[in-house]
């Protein structure tokens, strides 16, 4: 970038500046965005290029952070199409005409597309567009870029992903042969990381206790996040996709095993135990990965809230999210939380919401209060979080008339959904859903159950995910009986 080499573009540089300008109190943002749109109009008329893909991903991230989900979805879609046009899914070292730097850049950009697609799925509530394979129920071996320890002695590791043909969405970027096992430059792994506090916090507080020297671990963090994103994709496809409602105990068991394996295999410098946290927070990108892990645990178990043990798993994960947030707040404050952190916080709130209602504490519930404080602090830099706050607050007022107020007894032959009240009809006969959606895309403004099809006139052409998978599980069926005996 500094030398204006072949991977430089004015568009990419301007997008980066525009994205960074939100951390400064200045009037440059709108000027930079106007320039970005002008340059983008020219860039998409040119042949696909790596800098343009990078710029589009950054622009998608910027638009998502400020709540423009449709624009973010469009920009990322163009980026994925360009990535496919460039063949980034084929990044083997043996490709003619590619040097080692080219191969490394292509593989990292492919995985950046893949990871961003999975995150956009979570915040947008839509089926993703990037897959590792579409070959039925197939085990896919794909090495992740940067998969090496800090000693820089790299070794090949394999990650498996399973995708069902019945639930495979239309895609535009499919990796059929992603042997991404060579790391060229891992210098960022051992770089010193220093915080940027910006102009919105009390610097005097941090001047008294300077942040201690810390290693970035950026490469291993990126690699590990890519592996987790594969599991997230399979959770969404198998448990939240409207194209396939085959929710089985074996699917949950497989996902739980893979999550446990991922956590165990995570490098020690990336893995933090919420019950034994240090006094000073690690860099935010490492905290973010730990938050995403516990969020993934909740997503995997949410469809099975009818089982007390699994409901408790979600409660524990939400409490761990709070502990990590408090650590982050004590070191850096909460003004600069990212949209990914915001989704993790929202997911944690979706779990403790019922406890806040049944205890009559509402927003004074200690864990929920932490979550709302974090989301409110982050809205200045990330307006998208306002939608999450609105959904949570409205969710506090949505109740059902059912009696049970405690998680179900796992020994019972049948149980109510979610470890809390069942949906029950109101005076008009409409069934109320006491929970908030898994994906904060819409704000339910009516007393009826949240349902994208209601907003779209029964048409699901956009591939929206099921925001309430727990409502699709029949607790009295074979699954309910078998899983409770597990």
C-alpha cells in the first residue's frame, strides 16, 4: 500500500480512511464516503481485482456497523462474486504464474470473505453465500492460512465441515480445492500490540496504569477464527435454515464434539477461562474470539432449550460472556466495541431475558444490565447496536400466560420450550412468543410472533434464517424422548 504496488488502489485506501474516521470526531467521514462511491462506480466497471474485493469487504463492514444491512449485504455480495471471478477459492502454490506472496494474499482474502459471510449471516439473518463444498454430505479437508504456532514452525492441519445437499443455499463462492497450508509471512503474529483509546474515554484513567507489553497474535487469531466460522456455518445450515428442518440429536452431538475439539485445540494464548481471567484484558481481537465461542455455544443449543441441561449450558455461556465483557471494560472501556462483539452481547441477552422477566428485575437484572450498558456505550461508533437494544427492551414486555417459570425437569416425559413459558394464545387467539429472535434483523413491532414471512407477504425469496428454531421442535416427539435420555 505504501509503495503503491500492484495491490494498491485509491479506492481501497479511501475506504480504509473512511472506516477509520469513525474513531475521530471530525467531519471527514461524509467527504471520504462521497469519494468512495465515486471511485467504486469506476472500479466495478473494470475487471475484478484483489484491491477492489478488499475495498468492498471494508465498505460492507462500514455499512453494517452503521445499520445499513441491505447495503452491507449488496457490497459483500459483489465482493464474493469478484472473489469467485478471480478464482480465490483455488489458491494452491502450484497455480501457474503465482508467486508465494500472491498465493498467501489470495488464501487470506478467500478466508476473509468466508469469515465475513458467516458473520453477515448472524447479523443479517440470511443464508450465507460462501461454502467450502457443495458435494452432498461430504467431509471437506481445508487447511487454514496462518495455522502455525508462535515459533513459526508451520504444520498442516485439517478442518472438517459437513454440508447437507438438502439445505445448501445458492452460492457464489465455493471452494472445491483449498489447500491453504503454507504460511509466507507471519510477522504480525509476534508484533507488539498497543491500544488506541481514541478521544471518547478518560485517558487520565489509563495513564495511571499503562497497558503492559502485549503480543498481537494476529495471525493465529485469524486462523482460529476461520476454523470457528466453519462450525458456525454448519450450525446455521443444520439448525437455522428454513430449507431443512431435520433437527436431530446426532447433529447436535456432532456440533458439540467439534466445538469442544476446537476449544481444546485453540492455542493457549487465545483461550481464556472466564473463571480465571487476568487482571488486564488481552487485545480486543482475542477477547472477541472468546466471546464468539460462547455465542456459538448458545446458537448450537438454543433450538433445544426444551431440555433443562441444554438451557443451563446457554445460561453459563451468557454468564461467561458477561465476565469477558467486564474484563474488557476494566481495561479499555466499552466505547469501541465492534459489531461482532455487539452480536455476541445480544445473543447473551437473549438467554438471560427470561430470567430477568420471571425475577421482575427487568433491566436491573445484573447480567442484562451489563449487556445493555455495553450496547449503549457502543452505539456511538456502531449505530447498528440500537436495533439490538430496541429488540431486547421490547422483549422484556413480551410475556406468555403459561405457568412454569423455571427450566424444565430433564426427567419429564415431555417439556415446554426454552426452559421457560410456552407460547400461549392471547385474547385474540394469536400465539405470543416470549423470546427475542436469534438474529437481530427485524424489530418485532406487533404482538404476533416474529416471522419474516409476515413482513414479506409469505415469500421467503431472500433466504431468511429461522429466528426462532426452538419453536419448530416438537418436545413430545421421538427427538424429545431420545435427547432427554442422553
